[in-house]
C-alpha cells in the first residue's frame, strides 16, 4: 500500500542528505536496522519482530474507517492555561508548539465515522501532541463524543496512545479520569458497545480510566500498556520484572485484554464486531 508518504525537502542538497539518513529505521523493540520503505509497505510493522510502529491520526483514519466518512466533532475546542503553569517552558508555549507541529488543536480527534458501512463514534489519540496526554479538553471531547453516540444509539471506538494525564493541568487533568468513566457508565446503562484499541504506548491516567473500561478491549501486537513504565517499577520495587511485562501479549495471557489484532486485520475485525454486536 502506498498511503504512507515521506516528507521531501525542496533543497536538493538537503533532500539528498535526508533521503540517505531516512532510508533505514531502528525498530523500537528488536532494535534491528530495517529498510524504511519495507516498513511503509508493511503498514509500518517491523518485518523482523512484528512490532507495530506508531501511526499518525491521519494514517489511522485512512487505515481503518470508510473513505471520507469522518465527521469531526468539537474540533474548535482548545485548551487553556488556568494554572499558568511553567516548568522549563510555559504550558501556553507548549500548547502552541504542539498545535504548530501537528496542525491539531488538541491531543485527540473525535467524531462520527463508518467502518464497513456501520456508523459509530470514534476517538483517536494523537501521541505527537504532548505525548497524547489527557487534559481537560481531551476529557471533554471524549465525554461529548460518548454522549452524542448515546443519543444516536451507535457504538463508540477509542484508539489510545498516551503517556497519561497532563501534568501541566494538575488536578483538572486527573478529574478527567472520573469524568470519562462517568460518561461511560451512562453508555453502558444504555447497553451500547464501547470498543477500545490499545496501541503503543498507552500509559498513566488513560490506562487507569477510560482505556480499560471497554466492553471489548483490543490491542496491537507488542504494544506497551500499563500505568507506570517498567523501568520506574523496577526502580521502585527493586526487582526484575517478568519477560514481556506490560506488552500486549502479557496482558492477554493475564486476562486484562480480550484480543490482539494485527494492523492488517483490524478493519475486518471491527466490521465483524460491529455486525454481531449491533444486530
């Protein structure tokens, strides 16, 4: 498939340099050096170990949903800086930089779409926007998306990739964990299916709330999923963690997720689930 396009420089010398540098990738998992075009042709999956590289929101949309079916909701909602938070850089500056980098106003895209002709609500986290962290606007967009799906009597799919709660918003960010869980409680009472796809990485307050509340929880192969990272846990408990700890395969073996779905099979899998659960 040729739907992954690499950025090209207009300067010939710079272009030549970037092509050479960008011809090879190092796998995040097995650390093998692999030909970049081969990874692209393989839907950004490592041909050596089957690790699924992160996708952009645009790539997710093109891979999964029916063509031109996305109707984005609340795209003009923007975060503010109520705490006037500053670390090495002010929160306002970080937001501006993330918006310029991604062309998005926040770390999630929420809307209505179709998969195999089945209508559903969808939320797609954007890790390139401040690590996909869940601030007050991310939580608000998820809740609004769930409520709109509830009114339309259609399922909701959440695709997660996140470092967790957004520390620059303090308790306001942590409140989104309870807020999204409350919205999902209403959704569950209406007996509408809530699907989650966990991708690499999914961590922190997102894992501790909305990401693990799905009726059916899917994950991509080798995805790293947890609350704190494995190195932090090892340093805290002073013990060596089991092999593969916090990988999707480990979570499946221990009953925390329902199924691991390779990227190439994801649309077919979702079509099957939507067909059987909405009959």
